[in-house]
C-alpha cells in the first residue's frame, strides 16, 4: 500500500490521534535470524532496518500496548529524519499529527503558557517560494507512539512477526546461535525461539542486558525529577485556538518543558526532589498549574520518575547478544532516542553482512567500538549541560521572576534581563545531531595523521567533514529534489570526483566478488567536490550507514580489495568477546 493510503480515523489534528498502540497478538516463529527484544521505537526501527537488508526478524515485547500518555521521546533531530526518509516512512510519520499542526510554532521560552515570552521562537518566513522538498535539515516533533504505529504498519506489510505479551526469561548460547526462552504474560505459556542473534532494545531495566551479564557504569543521580502528563479542560478561551505546542517554562515554581502531546494532554516537568521524597498529587498539579499560568482544570494522568544521570553498558556486544537504545545507554532526557536510532543504523548493515556470510562475526565488535564511544560522549555532554542549566535557573530565581500579572516597567526590565541571560546560556546541539564521529574503529581506513589532527568533538559545532569516520555530508545533487543520501541508499557507495574510471572499476569488481551491495555516484557539482575532495581526494567510499570509510587520491597497497576487507572486518581475527552462558532471570531481580 502506498504511503499515505492508511490515513484512517482522521481527527481535527489533520492526522491521526495515536493514543494507544496495540501490539499484535500471536507467537513468534520457532527460528529466526535476529530476535529483537523490545517493541519500543528503537526495537521496531531495528526490525525496519534489518528487514530492508534481507534479514529475517521477529520482535517480542512483554507489554500488550504502548500509550501516548506514557510516551517518552517527542523531538526527532534532522539526522534521525534522514533515516526516516531512507526507510521510505517520512511521509507517514509527518502525517501522524496528535495535535493540530498550527500549534507547531517553534520552541518558546516563556514565564508560562499564558504568560510572557522571554526568548522569541525562531519561525520560518512564508515567502511563497518553492521548497526543496528533500527533507534535508528537517526536524520533527511526534510522540514515540506515532513512530511505533508507523513502524508496526510497515512491518506488517513486510510480514515481520511482532508479538506483545511475551517476556524473555532465559538465554542459552552455543556456537551456532542463541535459544531465547520466552513466557506468555498472563498465559504462562513457555516457548523457545532459536535465533542467530538476539538484540536487546528492552529499555533501561533491560532483561537482555542482565541475562548477558553486562554491567553498566556512570554517574548516579543525587536527586530525582518527574515527567508528568496532565489533561486539560478546554483552554482555548485563555490561549486561543492554536497555543504554542513546545515551550520551556521559567518561573518561580515550574521549569522545563511544557509540551503538547495531544489536543488535551501536555507534558510538564516537576522537581528536583530528594531521592526519598514522594510528592503528592496536589503538589505535582501545583507545579503543572504554574507552568500553564492559569486554572486549566488539570487532571494528573501519569508521573514518571527520571534522573539527571548517565548509565552506559560496559559493552554493547557479548557473543551473539547485542544491545541498543536505552538497554545500552541512558542519559539525561532530551534526545536519547536519537542515539538509539543511530545504534541500529550502525549495527544493521554489519549484522546483515555477517548473517549473509559476507563478513566475519568480528565485524560486530566495531559496533561496540564506534557506538559506545559516541553514546558516552553525548551522555557526558548531556549531564554537564543539565547541571549547567540547573545552575542558571537557580541564579535566575535568586534574582526573582516577576508574577505574570505584573506588567509594570520594572517587571518588563527584569523579564528582558532573564531573556538575555537565557540567550547567553543557550547552546545549539549541531554536533550532537550530526557529528557521529567514529574516531576509534578497526574497520575504517583513516588517513595518515587524521586522528591526531582532528579538532576535538564539540556538542555545539558541526562542519561538513568527509574524512573517514564522519557522517557523509548530504545535500541536493539533483535539480528535481534528490539528495546525495538518496543516491547512496542502503549500499556501499563510491563517490567519484574525477573523469578517470579505473578506481571505480576496481572497487566494483571487488565488491561483486564479496557479494556487497555497491553503487557509484559521480559528483559533478563543484560545491560537492569541494567538500569531498579536501586534501586532494578523488574518490570517497561511503558505508551503508552513511559514514565515510575511506578517502584517497590513489588506491593504497592491496588496492580496492584491501580497503573493502578492512571496512568489512575481514582483516580481523576471532571476536574478542566471549559467549553468553546459559542464564535465567532471578525472581525479583533488580536492574543493574
């Protein structure tokens, strides 16, 4: 079925109200290439990625449903949107609004929803001109239930098994695969799934991680916060028919996001509180009411505890068990789903190559090398940033935040002062979004002196860089709207910047001999050649995850074959990680 045809149940939002996602009923197959444990957005994204590469996948989850009011991630970066586009699912995700599109007016810093704007939101200008239509640089706000619904529809079309109400209780690995024992939640039925690999995407308290015996390291929190979902009455009389959906509130009582998740439900943050403190419903509704700035007739729907802390798995791979998303890393909220999507994109092509026999299992060790370094880097930054913002908020509150009802000149002066302080404190996350830099990997062909001469990674800085290990810079290459990433697709791609085709022919022949998906892109645009040809390079090899693997003006010793052997791990010996012993979940076991 074509994209957009399944737009049933249209609502006043112009899309679909995705309040509840019901996982399919049934049982997974007895055997499969990869068993994914966890049907959150990362687990379903892994199934989408692997299925597109010809891998037989099944997904299980102990839950029966996912609900909007418990949904985590809302904002999806432009890098994540690049993957939505490559999977052919961007249109469906765009269409699945859970509140009217007119509410999407950018990020505002305000004293309350009905109060005063402290930092104006950057808004696009309507000029009547033609749009690029490429999606490049586009970020989206959709609840994660939207992603789950769209991914589930796609997987159903691909006849991929997804089954709710099945809990993983044991793993037994041997030389040829893993036996995963699962139990039906409620029914008690026991089944065994034989899989080549098991991928744990089952959240921060991952059973898969515990069964694999993988510990975690990181900073523990000293206090806690709560993510609230509150339901309003009809508030249009106070804030109009199109209130701004995404706000950061700064006042004497409330702080942090106030964001719409539907036409009546909003996310609000409360805290910090001491770890042992259990705030009452009245206390939480008081904070939420302060964020709105008026009596919105609030009802508390859910309250989820989170911490400003970092916990990263000691390895993302042990034998035939792999981890991704929250099962592998958690950090201060604000984008961990983006790292989870990055995990499965990095892993997908590698796992497919190993299962097909086109690469050795040792290639999977590079998944841990590359992603754990990046995810740790981002997690450390997020924790540092959250602590800095807390200090700024404390400083602002010490100086006083005028009541919304105070419209005098002194109050206006103080609000302007607060806005300027927030502007100075605000940092952009271009590096977090796009600089997935793999600077320590055994399957990349680095240039001489590259790692020593590269500028340090910065969360707030990104510049197009075509050196090995970096995301391949994207941009329009087709006057009809196509981008370079569109041309690269899901394959290895050789970018050719010169007329001589001898290197191209060498790579094509070697790729065919190794059964590797391979395409050639002749870059004719001068601007693209300037980006990719820095340092005199004439050819650039891009991996299926859109990262540069090799760049040069001439083939190295060993030729194209040596390059492809390096980037597919054929030069490596046996994997360093050990097998997973047979383990079962201890009764009442706690998360590490």
